[in-house]
C-alpha cells in the first residue's frame, strides 16, 4: 500500500540556482537548504529530481534547453533562492511558465522568507515558503491541488491577490531533521571543487551546526530568528557518515557562528579531534580565548573567520556588533599565536563612516600581526532585506524601489561593486578613500613581513600572466 501511495504522488522538480560573487560564479558549496528539503520529501514518499544549475555551471542557453526537455514531465517545481538570486528567479520562472502554463512554481529560502510579496507580484512564482521548509513543503504538496489555507508558513497567489497564511512554528529539536539528500546531487562535483585554506587537496564538504544566531547585527540578513543548536553528538554523526560514504577529509562549517560559547567549543573540539579531519569555521572575537584556539588547532582547525567589520568603536556600536576593537586585536593575535589562519572580514562605508573612522580601522591593522592578502576581505556596505540597515536605506531614500534594488543584487556579495552609499562622500571620493584604505593595509602587511612579500612578488614576476600583462600594456602604448 505504501508503494502504491508513493507511485500516485506527483513528481517534483527541485532547482538549485547559481550563486554569484563579484558577478562571477563562486566556488561550490553544497546547497544544504535544498538538500534538507529534498530529503524531507523523499522521506514522505515523493519522487524528487534535482536540476542543479549551480554545480552544472550551465549558461542560460543550456538552462533553457534543459528546462524545455524536463519541465513537461512535472506538475510542480521548487526553487531555493537567496535575496542575491532574485534577478535569476525572475528570469527562470518566466522561462518555466512559458513552457508550462499550468505548472505550480514554489520558491523557498531567504528570498521567499524576506521578500515574499515582491516575489509573488513581480515573478511567475505561485507560492512562497516562509522560513523553515522541511514540514511546510510536505504539507504543501499534500494540499497543492486542494485548500492552501490549511498550510502554515506560506504566501500564495489567488484570484484576489496575495494570501498570507499563519506562520509555521520552528522545529524545536533540529537533531530530528534527517541529514541532507547528498545522493540527489552530483556530490563529487562539490567535493572536488570545495577547498579549505592550505589544504586544497583534501576531499571537503560543508555542514551546519545550528540554525540562527544569538546576535542581532544591524546589517546581517537572517532567515531564522533566535538560535537552535544541534547536539555535538548529532554533528559528529553527520561527519562520520560523510567520511564513511564519501571519504571526506575536511569540513567547512557554514554557520554564522560555530563557536557560540566556550563550553560548546571545547566539547566540539574534543570530539572533532577523534575524527582526524581538517576544518574551518566562523568565529566571534568575544566568544573565544587562547585556550580554545589552541584546542581548535589540535583538533584539526586550520582557519577561523572573524567578522571584525571595523576598527572604529563608533562604527561597531552603530552596527550593534556587541564587540570592542580591543577584543578584535586580542582575538587575531591569539589565533595567529595558536597557529591558525585568521580571515578578517571588514565592511567599508557603514552609516557614520568618515576619514576618522577609516583611520581608526587602519590603526587596527597596525596592531595585529602580519596577515597575507588572502586573509582579509573588504566589502562595501550593502543593505539586504530583513535587516535594520535595509529599513534605514529605505527611510533615507537610498532604496526608493525595493524590487529594482533586488535586481541589482545579482552580483552577490561583491567586493568591488558599490550598490549603496551611506556616507557623506560622493561616489568618486568614496572609491578613492576605499582604495586608499586598501592600499594602506597591503603596505602595512609588506612592512611587517618583507621577506614573504618579496617571495610573492618574485613568484608573480616569473608567472606567464605577468609577462602577458606587460606585453599587452607595452603594445597598447606603442599603438
């Protein structure tokens, strides 16, 4: 009877869209959100196929060709998307609708959660799943051809406009969520392309240890409120399963904050040490100390990211970052001393940024040890839906049309493209100050470690790429 019931259920097509970074396709990270959703549907007896545009790196012409081949086989298509993928969602849903007028198009992920009405008004999507989707998607499939008003956690179109159903309660114990449906994807593509710092040869996979974050930075776009932690036992079980099935040798923790507190950090490190793997995570300067950092290194950690954001306490306070500059300096020094590679993330141009705050950030870089250029990331301040910064941008007229601004986010988290200027500088001055700041940081690094800088320069000097650039510049001047 179970088998007959499964056969009668509709076939579902799930689509993973490409992720862009600085306008280019970024390195592969396994799409955990969609992986969990596919697994939930499979566990409920649904036949699910995944069209992975992301891993396949298909160009738009190839996407259109493949959709024309596969869409007629399905009555339902689900798409997982971030806010930075809105433009692609708008394009691909139109293509799907042109192929099949009757197909139901469901959007999930951060885009649907944070901007459901924009998605339903301006794209060919029919339904948005809000927040956590593992339970909602199964209920939605069961009611798709019936009464959608029974399904919590969705927005949907009807003849009169957009209907907003009551919210879905969070899954209290996230240990009860099954591991992602790795087998539904071309997993080897992800394993072969995903790299961690200093160990590119290792077979790597990404996982999460929690949902949400206990902090509320004004610029951070969060799909979930609050924080729910997986047990360390459950995390270790997943890593063991990855090692057993795919010979995984390294783990990239995708959480906003793996090291939520020292006690959990110690417990996790103790268990990771037994697995003999390398790993990378995001940390927070106020939740680590020298003892924990040393334990992290001994348990296989090779790099830790720090959202420093600014070296100005004035800017940190405005961000509601809940850290101090002194904590940032201390954390970076401790990480280097422990033998870890710190990845320093800095935002430029936050409201209140001026030449004084820029100089304070430069002063921060002078206080910390030498960090290679691969170890710091400068990003212009960009408002994202669902954040206080987004609301501030609307209030100040920086965003005058939300849908148009979402269309501009198609480059992803670009370190170069400036989409919003929150400072009092004009755009030309903004770029000059940012570039000046970046150069000063690089010069500071060279001064602190001239030997390494010289080795890098010599390596660059002997590369064919340098010769080609020189030849092109020389020929241009001759012309």
